[in-house]
C-alpha cells in the first residue's frame, strides 16, 4: 500500500513540475487515436487525390476528366470514382487504395486483401465497375462496347488477380488509357460530358443515403450467405468443385455466375 502511495506521490510531483511534458504525451496519445480512427478515410482521400493528379496529365484537347460522379440507375444511386470521356472510348475507373497482397478472380463476388496473417474481403471491383458502365450506358444511350473498365490499385498493392480486364497500378494509369489509340465513335465528347455533369447528384443528403444503402446491402447479403441463398439472384447456393478446389456457387449457373470461395 505504501508503495502505491509513493508511486502516485512521485507521479503528481513530476506532473506539477513538468506540465509541458505531460501535455505533449496527451497530445501524442490523442493524435495516435485519431489517426487510427480516421486513417482509412485519409488514405482513401489521398488515393483519390493522386488519381486526379494522374488523370490531369492527359491531353485536355482529347480527354475530359470527370471525378466523383453519382447518378440514378434503376431507382438507385450509383457512385463512380472517375470517368474519362474521349473518342477513344469512355473510360470508367474504379479506384482501390488498398495495400498488401490482393487476390481474386473475375467471377468471384469478393476479392481479398492479405496483410500478414490478416485477410480482409471487399466486393469484386470488376463487378462494381460493370454496374457503373451499365448506368452510364443507360444515361448516355450508348452501347456498352464503347466503355472501357479500368480498376486502379495503389502502388503499394501486390496484385495476384486472375482476369483479363484492365487492372493497373496508379503509376501506369495514364499509359493504360493512352494505349487505346483507335477512334471508337464520333460523338461530341463535350456533349456527353455535359450530360453526365447535368445528371450528377451533388445533394449531400442523397450522397449520405448512398453510403447508408451500401452498408445495409452488405449486411443483408451476409445474412443471405449465412442461409446459403445467392445474394445476386435469390436462388440456392451449392458446393461445387473447381480447378482451385471447392467453392460455393449459385445453383442456377451458368445463368447466374455468383461464386464464393470457401474459408
């Protein structure tokens, strides 16, 4: 008991004589907590910022860059990270500012991020971006063949992805776009960009609702998966055998190509 009293006596005595030291400790502790809470958002913000910088290097006479676009499609909101409108195609860019090892296949519903022994799942960005392309195709009344999907990961991500779609790192995003050199269509790109901007949803309440709807959908999908129900079409999920082992797939394959890897 005396040792405890002596400890607190020394502690407060040191505090009274070194208030600046304790203020610095509390400040560092507070900053570390805030960084832990807001680091993912900050990292996401910076990832979007660097993508914008990279896209701004494209020749402005040939490319129109649109950032953070939200439009309605099938009575739902659809948020698109970046769109580049050109006569070489309309590039629809989904950015993923992840680091670590990224694994996934084209038809998997989820991809995985590996950080040492930790594994985090996220929605297949190819599927996400296809939804964006369908929304833009409907809005602009253009065939989907004129749209080019690009999934852009941060430079810190090591990609081990089995698909032929355009998947790249930030450093190669510009060159990935510039490699498309054929004139695909003769539409007025300024007019197309104006249509997208005109339909862009900027209302803050609508954008907040979009985020809430995403989290609600993820929760509902997880509940369906726990009951072996396909979240894509509502049919039963069954176990299948593939070249990479067993996996969970929709019973209505090939009409529905939803799959889920076994843990």
